[in-house]
């Protein structure tokens, strides 16, 4: 079990930001010593297919196959299947959910969903399937879903023009509505628990890193699982978080707006207040150096470093600094 090897690193992971951090980490740590525990609150079913967007973004990025422009999906992708669905829009009965086109699935990407869905129908767990998919892409690190159970992120949209607030799935909010509407609340539905494999990763790792992912909808689903906050709190001195907020803004996605809409501060100080109970160190970008004292007053040691992973070498540098911030770099390298 390489996840429990001496000097191993467990990374609490969401999508794009986590994937880029993990790519940098792979340049400085033996791959077998890395376990990415990945959010599955975004998972959905479309066209009868089981889709795990964050797991796939992490897998494709680490395999060097991600589309570099979009940050999701596969490079050199084609979209013939989605285009062909338009034929059926004219015959689809009123109220039918058949042949949706608002969530694009590329032709090559479909193969992953076909495989995952068929294996689930055979009774394989998401943990087993994810390991198989990672091996198929030639990856040696451990990619682990946070749970083998169903956990769904539900977003309550703020009331508009006197209408009542509306609950939608995360993918409805993020993709169909392009996260352009205000959020009133977020909750996590399902009777899910942290998988045994994920629990071992957190328990046995020398260092735990909370990746620069959206604290509400990428890290939040994992923290909502019973006992996870308590487990992370018990490992607090070995846990380092990397802020996804830089200069008061999210580099990608709606994290900054969501924080404000849900009553938090969209700054590294706001991130520190969210993570102080479960992590002892926060790595912040150099543009936020002036807030270091406030981060420390919020209860976390503050480490200032360039954190925008615009090149692989910068991502590797950030990984080195993050590990050093956890005072464990000598155990890892």
C-alpha cells in the first residue's frame, strides 16, 4: 500500500487547481508516495452514464492529456456524438431529460464514462474503477475518490424578482447556468462516508495538503462526510493548505463570488478562517503578503510564495515550498 509509505503525501483535491498542484508534486515526490483524495460531490449521471468530473480532470491532467486551453476534457477532442444529438431535439417529448446538450462530453472522453458505467453495473466500487482508469492512463500515483457512496452537491440559487429560491444540482449551476447566478446556500445530499482507502491515506500520510481548490464546493463535500473534519483536526500539525484565492479573486471558477454570497470573506484571511481548525499552515501568494499577519491572527502560520502555477516549474516550486511549510521536506525528498 504505497499510500501508507513513509514520507507519503495525501492531497485533499478538487478539480483544476488541485490537478495542477498534483502535477507539480509529481516532479518532486516519488509518484507512488502521492495519494490524491478527490471530491465526488460534482458527480452526475447523464445519458445513463456515470460522470466524475473532478476525478477525470485530475487523471487527464496528470497523464498530460488535458486540453490546456479549457483546463478540462481531452486535448484534440472531437464532438461528433454531442452534435449528432441535435437530431433528437425535435422528437423529444415535453419534460423528457433525454439527449441533453448543455453538458458537453467529447468523443474520446465518452470512452472513460462508458468504462466507469459498465464497471459500476458489474458491482465494482468507484475506488476500484478509479484505480483501473489511472493505470490505463499510465499513472503510478494513487487517485482515490473521497467516497464510494453517492454524495451530491446541491446549490440553492438566490431568489430573483420575488420568486422563491431554487435548488439545482452543482452541474446545473456550474455548467448549464455558467455559475452566473447568485447562490444562497450549498448543501451535500446523500448518506455518504469517507472511503476506507481515503481514510487510510489521511491517517498514514506524513503530510496532508489541502489543494488550492474551491473551499465551498470542492473541499466542502469532503468535509461534510462524517468524521472528516475530526480526522483532519487530529492531523492539523501535519496539514498545509494552499489558498485558492489570490489578491481577493479566484484564478478560475466562482470561488470568490461564492465565498461572498455565502457570508465569507473572499481573501486569504477568509480562507484561513475556514481552514484554521483543520490545517496549521496556509500558503498564500506574494500579492497577499500584506495580509500575512491577519492570516496568523486567524490561527494559521502564513507562508508567502508565488502560487500561480502558470508553468510546470512554478507548480513544482509551489509543491516544494508547501512540503517545506509542513516541516517534512526532509522526510519526502
